[in-house]
């Protein structure tokens, strides 16, 4: 690991503030990254990491605060400006032009030209050199970018950044869609880049990765930098405490639950590609969790169960429905689902809270008075922070958006709730409220005549599953293992099972 | 409070534009423009585009588009003219009740539009076989009528039977492959125009709309001013346009179907997740929308007094422009009937205003184009501010 003179940091950000209307996204953030080091930026979703990086890249302008690169003031007006000063972003979602060749992608926006004509010879040379930097010398330059794997595309993005003269590379969740082998490759490359004196800002939810690859870290919470230090000297637990800022045990309330009759039964369910074999029982008054790594087939199983994707084989009995399952019949029978992808599937974000909330169960004639009455009660009960029920869902924060999605299920008065990553991308406060709500729904209220509900949760965040569930099953490569009582499992045993009996390193401490 | 005012103004954007355009021509055109006759002309000019645009509003809100409106209108004029010349009036019933004839013509036109709508809707959701079934049904009708010369009341049920049989057979056997509505209606834009020419025998179909078997009928009066003493009231077509607008507006705002159109246009995946039958909603949307185009075709026939396969070339663009000026988004999920009405009126005020000012046709076209781009630009700025 390169240790360099630290008198002038490669990048220095001081007192960065950014507001969006009344919301304070960043309230004075400091960050220093030195040449030749990898600096981890840690924080929960919504802590302000992406906003900070957008300020760094020039996509946003800070309201106040200053930035320096190598000691000179840096004030990017737009991302192009940022790129010219040597700041390059490697995003989670790949940003290559899928139909263009590898070499065209590398020089895109910086094509060497004589007048209007591309100098293909120079392009080949530049692209070849850039690929050599990332260990892809053998890749034919004409390959179409879209034909490459995610991991290779990511390397080409890095190559592009190096070719355009970047000095600061920002990696935003680079490993989320990579296999262990690809991750090792990436880390080898990052170490090489460190030795070549690049400054690296590394954002990840995986604390083990951060310990493996970064030298120092900064923790963000609610838009403020709450701690920093040398990675090797910090314990994971201390970092988590800094991130969360509260005692985690209070997050998960647990009322006495009374297990009732069976409401859902699946036997050897298999979908088109995934899942492969899922058998489970779900009863009233219990919360069942499905753990597993990304891509294990958990979302696909819920989609099969909700008739959004076809079932190839196996039996499903749910909520006493006879015959073919359709989403409409499931809603009518008292089954509701929350999608893992709020923006693309869960909510019609351009429509109002009222429209979204009532979409699954509407009378034939709809008046705004009816919508208002219905929504008011849920807005107060959850509570959803909004100006009016007719506000667009777009205007709400992630947590409040998710509560709208949950309110849709409550309004439809469902008995069986299928929740796919119910707390993904929302703040801790909203999470706590959702955990409490799940507990109340599972416990029911016999005195008020509210029956307990059955809840099936898919989540990648293990502490959450362990906190709210009664039984947990682990899915691995499309197969669901036996459901076990929550007292009989821990994070370690679950990760062991999720990754195929210890073939992979366990990965806990992952956020939403 | 301030936010509320800004919101109201931004919502009323198209209306403000309408007032502005109207005020501009009212002050430039002087008393030539500011008279009832001119207003009435503007309404008259607006009716056909306006009615088709009501339907197109639904399609665009649902996230689709219809490029074949003009061709549907042309085909409907020919279909009605051919029905006319089949001496349908010979039948005993119509002899006794001549009012049935214009009603039949209207129903025929609207039904043809609805059939085209089902073809487009089915293709868009991927039931190619169903689209083919409807086309087959229509072809059987045409062939039995003009080839075998069977009476119409036999041809229509047989056509429906043939199409219906294929409809139910192929739901089992043909795989779903959704097509983009732009492509489907671009194809129909060409084929439907060709079909109109084929049905018309390559030329205009002349008929005498004023009477059937010596008895006066009122189909031609739909597009004639109503004279009450010295007063001139707008033609019945204008009233139909108004009533239809109210009905569609209520449907979009207050019925489940209307809300589902918005939901499907805004986010199809969400709609599916919430148990909405997306395919059915889309097909119904196209059916209702292009039935409107069928009605516009009936009015065009009443206006021309003949079946003209080359009429309404370019109308589809005026229709889309009306909807877009009215604030609808081509991405779906946004739009409304009020806006579309205003959009149609703006286009026609510019048209009539330029005529009154003695400006040439090209001025009107340039101005209309500028208004379309300006309207959408303002809309985008508005949305950006909202973020």
C-alpha cells in the first residue's frame, strides 16, 4: 500500500452543505482523500453519500462549503467540468453505450479527430493503452460493449476514466453485481491504481470489503460526517454504531404472537429460470423471512406466488383461491405484495398518493372526497409525511413512499402480506416505524377484533430478518432450505447456508 | 399560499395560452375577428379534430399513440357512403322511420372505428391473432356484401361470427408479442388509407345525403348551423363535441376505468402489481378512443356529403398536437380533457385568425408549429421546477 506525503491531500472537501427545498441533504460534510489511498465513504442509505458524490462530480452545486484538488480550489459547474479536473465516477449502474464497440466507448466524448474525421489509428492506440491499465490487453477493440459481462464492462469504465486523465476515482457500490472472483480482480486493480498514485473514494455497504481494500474511512449520518479514521484500527461494531447512531436492539419490537391457521402452502414451486424448488407454510400471526444472496431467486419466488411470473411446476395454495392465480384474484382474496423496486414497479411515482394508495381496490365511481377520506386515515395512522393526499409520490422521501406502498395493502385490507425488501433505501426512523407496524400486524388486536395477519418477508439485511421474523428460511440458487425458528439461527449460520455451505465468504453487516 | 397560486397558474397554463392567443387575434383582427360568425367558424373548424382529439387523449394518457386517426376518418366516410349507396333505404323499417338511417350511419361509423381500435389495441398488447380475427370479420362482411351481394343484415352477423370464431380459437394458440403502438399505427396509417381507397373503388363515392327515397334525413344537418329566427346557433356537431367532452372528462376523473388509464400510462408494472388487467385496459382504451375517431369520420362525411378516401391527410398530427398543447405527456400518465379542448381551440383560432388577417396559409402552419414546441417547452420547465 502506497504511503505518501500527506501535506496536501489529493481531494479535500470542507463544510459541504446542500439543501433541497426544506430538506437538508448535507449539513456540513468534511472529507479528505490522499493520493495513493482508498478512502471509504460509509453510511446508511439516505445518509447523503450519493448527494456528496454528486457535489464532487459537479452534478450538484453545493450551497456552501469548499473543495480543493491538489491544493487548488475546485468548483465544478457540471459533470464535464468535474471530469476535466480529473474526477471520475464508476457507478453502480453501468453507463457504457451498449451498442458501441469497446474502443468507441473508451474515447466517447474525447474522440481524437482531424476536422470532422475520427482518427481511428489513434483511437485504437488510446483504447489499447487504457485496456492494458485494467488487465484487458487481450480484449478485441471491436467487441460490442453490450456483449460483455458486468464485470468486464466495469473494467472498461475504469479504463475510460484512466484514459481521460482522471486522478480521483469514485467507486459507488462497485461489487453489488459481481462474483467473488470478479471482486478479487477488481480489488487487485484498485491496489494497482493506488500504487500509481490515484486517489480512490470507495462507497460500499459491505464492511468486510471496506476493511479489505480501504485505508481510511469517513462515516456519514443524516447528512453530516460523524467520524473518520484509519480502517485497520477501527472495529466493525464501532463503525456500525457511528452509522446507526442508536442502539440497534430498540429497532425491533416483538409483541406476543399467536400462530393461527395455515393461509399459504407451496410445494416444490419452480419458476421459468428461478426459483428452482420452494416449499413453505405460512400461518396467521407469524412473520416468515427468506434470506439469501442477491440473485438467489427470492424476488422471483414472490413474483411467482403473486402470479406476476409464470409457475413452471409445483403447487401453490394461498388464501383459499381455487383455479388460476391472477394478481386481481389475489388482491380480492386478501393477498398483497410490496415490490422491491419502488420506482419502477412499486409505485406510479408521477401519480398522487391517493391514486397510488387506492389503486388495488377501487369502487367503480371514484370521487376525490372518497379518496381524501380513505387516505387521510392512513396518512395519520402510519404516519405519512405529506402536504396533501393529492401530492405526487415523487415529492416524498423514500421512507414515506414506502409507507404509501404499505398503506395500499392496509387499505385493501389484506390478510397475507408479501414484502420484498420492505426497508430498502429508507432512513432509520422510517425503518423503525415499519418494523413496529409489521409487529402490530402480525400480533393483531384480539380486543379490537383485528385478526393477526400472515407476513412473508424477503430481505438482504440479516439483522432486520433476525429482528422481525418468527421463522427464517435461506434460499440458495433457487432452492429454499427448511424454515427454522429465529432462535436457532444467527447471521453466521444463515450466510453459510446462503452462500452454499461456506463455499463463499460470509457477508454480514450489509445494509438494506 | 404562494405555492398554491403558482400551482394554480401552472395548471391553468393551457387556458392562459388560449386567452393570450385569442386576445392577440382579437386585437389584431379588429371587428372582423370579434364577431359571432367568426367564433362560430372556429367552433365548426374544431369539431372534427376536436372529437378525434378527445379519443387521442385517452390513448396518449395510457402511454400509447395513434398515427392513423386521419386514415380512420377517411375510411369511415367511405364506409358510410358505400352503405348509403347500397340502397339500405329500401328496407321497410327505414322507409317507415327515416330517422333510423342517420342513426345506422352513425352507429356504422362508430362501430368501424371501434373495430379499428380493437385491432390496434390487440396488436399493441401482443394478441396479433385477435387483431387478425377482427380484420377477418370485417373482410368477410365486405366480401359477402359486395362480392356475393347478400343483404347487409346477413353480412354483418356472419362477419362477426367468422371473426369471433378466430378470436376465441387463437387465444389458445398464438403467443403474445407486444408491439410498440407507434409502429402498429404507422402501419395502419398506410394500410387503412389503402383500404379506404379500395373500398371506394379508387375515387370519391358520391351520394345524396339530403334524402333517402324522397324522404329528408338529418345526417347532413349535423354539420349545418342551427337557425332560430335571426339567431345562428352552433351546428349539432359542436354540441355533440361538447357533450362527448363532458362524458369523457367525467369518465377519466371519476370512474375506475379512467383512473386505470392513468395508472397504466404512468407505470405499467405498478398497474399490473395492483391487480389491474393491463391488456384489457389498453384494448378498451383504444376501442373507446378510435370509436371517437369513427364519430369524427361520421361528421366528416356529413360535412363533405360524400365518401372521400383522401380526406384528412395530416389530421393525425393536428390531433396529437391538440393533446400535447393541452399538457399531456407522450410518456403517458399525464393529460386531461380540458387541456385537449383548449389545445384544439388554440390551433383553430390561429388558423381562423390568420385567415381573417388575410395572412397566407404558410403563416398559420409556422405559427402552429411554434406553439406546439413552445407549449411543450413551458411544460418541461414547469416540471423541472416541481422537482
